[in-house]
């Protein structure tokens, strides 16, 4: 089955509707990820170039495993949307109504699948089943696009003349020690500061408290001081509990100082795409630099970030999935 003009039209119309209803301006990194996804899908299905042709079957193998879970994913997404929409004790309108309708369409799609299987639908139904392969391929394509955008953010949005380095915190040990991932972020910041001809000050962000009462920010500051940084050059942001709060509380600190600062955000490379998406959403203009991650932590970290990114951009995923499902149902009845 091919992604034709009809599917692309559904996606385009859906994104336009989202923009008009929610007044949402999608961040550049979001357009990049889902733009690449569209290109990857079209290449995998329409290109006979040998390298793509070979790679296509590799992704089909991966997608075949993902496909088994697609009906459960769709039902899970539908139930989450319904529960979220009904949790608020307010009249159902606008965005909440759209969520409920989208959830019902997902449930109807799965119900239609069961109907076709139990009633031994004609041959056209086999074309419909192939939609599940395309949906699985869609998730594989978004993952590939997400991974490709990581080095793009790292190399294309780096500020080489920043006056302030904002280091995002992450987990510290049970005894308050700085663990490998956080240490790499701090070492990356130190290496950056050493290359600058002008003074650089640091903001360390992380408010998660551990049993001994210490916060990530406090341990990060101590790590920098132990490596020769003056305590007066390090400012703690000890309130944040996640990436969004890292950025919002740090931006408030910068606004309170009322000085023109060029800010460079340093975090792990796997974390760059989501960080940029959140910073762009709040119009926090910064540069980005990613630190390395231990090879054995990379797979888990990237998959976790990918899932978090999908959740942050769930509206775009709903539109893509709705377009694919609509095309599949129309093919059953040979309308296209």
C-alpha cells in the first residue's frame, strides 16, 4: 500500500486545523522530526534505489514486531484521550471534543479490524490489514527521524560565544554523588568555559532532593567548585523537577538579573531534541551543546526520550494515524 496524495492531504488538513483551533505554532524541531518522517515513509515505499530498497526490508522486519502491538497501542491511546477529556468537570467543547472524537475513531478502527477478521471480509480487506504495517513503519520512521535530529541540534544550534552556561541536572546517587551522565554534562561545561576568552558563569539546574537532603543543583555546584570554579560564578536553581521546570525557572533567574546574556544549554545529546522543543515552546532563546553518554546507557536513554517526545507532540501523531486509518478503510471499500 502506498502513501498517496489523499493521506498527505489528510495530514496537512489536520495540522492546519490544529493550528487554527489551538493557535499552535509548531516548533522548528517538531517540523524537522515529522518532516523527515514523511520523507522516510515515502522513500521506503516509492523508491527502488538499491540502498533504500535494502534498508526498507530491515525496517519492515522491525515494524513486523511493532505491528503486533499496534491495536493495543491504538486502544491505549484512545482510553488515555477519553479519560483525560472526561477528567475535567467542565462542559465538553473545543479541544476536549476533538480528543473524544479522535479516541472514538481509534476504537472504531480496531473494531472494524475485528469485524473484518470475524466476517472473512473480501480480498480488499487484506489491503486494509496492511495499514497496520504502515502504522508500525510510521513509528519506526519517527524514531529514525528523532535520532537523526539529535546531531543536527548539537552541531547547528551551538553558541560559541555564550556568556552563561545552563547545565541541566539529572539523577544523582543515593549518597548524593554525581553519577556518570551528570558528570559528563558538567565536564562538557568546564571544557566549553576553558575555551572562551571571556568569563563564563554557570547556572546549575536541578531541584530533586535525595534522602540526605541534597539537591542536584547543590551537588553540581560543589562538583564545579572542586574543579576550580569560583563559587560566585555558579548560581543554583534548586526548584525544578523536570526539563520544563529546568528551563522555565532558569529563564526566570536570567530575567531577574536584567542583563543581556547569551545562554548555552548543556545536557546529554539524547536529551537535546526535547530540550529544544520545550525551550522553543516558551520562546527561550538559547544555544545547545550535548555531552556524550556511556554506550551502554545510550539505547535506553534514546528510547525513553523518543517516547517522551511523542507524548509532547501527541497531536501530530494523532493526525498522522488518523490519515493512515482513513486511507485503509477507504481501500477496503475500494473508494481509492
